[in-house]
């Protein structure tokens, strides 16, 4: 486990904590060695106690390490799932275990709640690839073309855009727009994946995820060869086009998890951030996970000691300037409205 925040004393593993956390350890015993548990369990116990005391909820992204994902999170999911959960919670405090833009999205949807990200420096190379001024420039260069922003952007960027999307709903969002041409920013690989699934003309930006851009089609083909084709390859749409081309399934982080859990392939390669395989492996023992490990250094800034510190101090709090928030919220809410409409149509279809 990473070192404690300054002035935080390591917590002691007592007989009482051992008993209190025994059933929690059962959930992670295949991915966390027993000798590590005494260092982890005291944090798990204290975080779960403080959560109740402070009326806080922990929303954790699928890239959190198993010690966070399986032991202290109240809800886990992809960016879309976490945004939806943020609209549903009654808790006064939201601890967003993920990166800064995810916490900002939760704040946009809950302006009156305390929203905390345990490490303010947990950024994202996609969010950093574009500014509000860039979007204004694009707007001028392409008058009348709707701008869809991936949710992996700052509130300032969202404020300049018409609607958000995530990897879980990108195609539906694009199809919901009337225009035949759509600007889809900032991830060029996500945009090229969308372009293959729509008749609309997709314009984009040169942003990339520093984690997914490192995978190559050559590497994926080599895995297929190594296992004589007896391997299922599932990839995130932030990967380069040759990786997407070589994959059996492409989807959001939750889409990938559901695929592995439902299809139960004998052997699977999850082409995404490392912790995903660990988190699913803890629940699914009959699938062999092959792990080409690319870590997201930003996601990995979130640790149990930092979550504990956040609960103790109720910080660092994420804030968004009200005028920016009002405009950015519209883009996020427009996305959630398309999702609700789709869910309503599906429900009607089932009834009919
Ligand atoms: P998901 O919305 O699929 O969870 O993706 C978020 C992300 O940052 C992937 O790198
Ligand atoms: Fe951003 Fe990539 Fe990390 Fe996701 S994995 S948070 S897109 S840098």
C-alpha cells in the first residue's frame, strides 16, 4: 500500500479488526495475499465506520485497486454509472474514488453536496488535451456543428459544449443529434470507433488516453498467436484503431466487466487499465485473465490512507465556479436525458 498522507499514523491491526473484517477479506482473498491484509484491514474498518458517521457515500471507478473496489466502495462503475449514481444518492458527502473530472461531474449534478476527490492531482491526459478556448475556436471554425464532449474533460470545456457522452453511450448520443456532421472531442480514438458505427461525419481533436494509446495491434495479435487463438480479447474504445480491429468485443469499462462475467470466456485479455482484471478475477474464478499491465498513474493516486484522510477532514473539496457549472451541467444533463429516453423506449418495447 502507498505511504500515508503526512501526519497520518499507521493504524493497528487488532483482534477486533481481524474479526470485523473477516467477511470482507473473503471477497478479496484471491487477489490480496493474506500477509498484506493486516496492513489494509484497519483502513477498511475505519473508513467504513467514518462513512456512516459522516453520512458519506463512496463512488469508485472500475480502475480502483481491489482493496478499494471490493472493501469500501458503496457503488462501483464506469463514468456513466457513477454519474447516474451521483444523481441518486441521499448522502451529504460524496467521496469520488476516481479522477478529478469524475468528481467534477458529481459536483455538477450535486451543487449543494460536499464532493471530495481524495487526491486533487488525480488528472487525466484526455481532460488535459483540450481547453475551453480550443472549443470556442472549434465552434467558430465549424458553425452550426454540434459539439459532443467525452465526459473526460474539465467543467470549463463541458460548459462550451452541447452534450456529453461516455464510452458507454457515445453512439446513442451521436445518433440522438439531428446534424449529419458532429464534432466529437477530445479523444481521437474514441471518435474513430464511433465513426465506424454511424453514417454521420465525425470530426475530432487530437487527444489521447496516455494509458490506452500504448497498446498496439501487433501486441494483441501476438497474444492470439501465443494461445493458438484460444483467447477472448476485449478492449476499451480509447485504444488505437488497430487494437479495436483485433478485439472480439469493445465497450466501456462496465461493458467489459459485464462481458467477462456473462460470457465467462475460458481465457480473456482485457485491453485496459490493470486493476480491471484484478477486480473481476476476485469475483470470477473460472476465467483465466491474461494481464498486459498498463497503469493509469492518475487513478493510482487514490489509496485507502488518502480516502481515510478525506473522511476525517472532509477535503479536498471539488468546487466549480457557479456560472461555469450552470452551463456544464446542461451538457451532462442533456446526456442523461438521452439515456433516460432510451431506457423508456426499451421499457415500452418490452411491454408492447
Ligand atoms: P469508462 O467510462 O469506460 O469507465 O472510461 C473511463 C476512463 O477514464 C477510461 O480510461
Ligand atoms: Fe484518463 Fe486514460 Fe487514466 Fe482513463 S485511463 S483516467 S482516460 S488517463
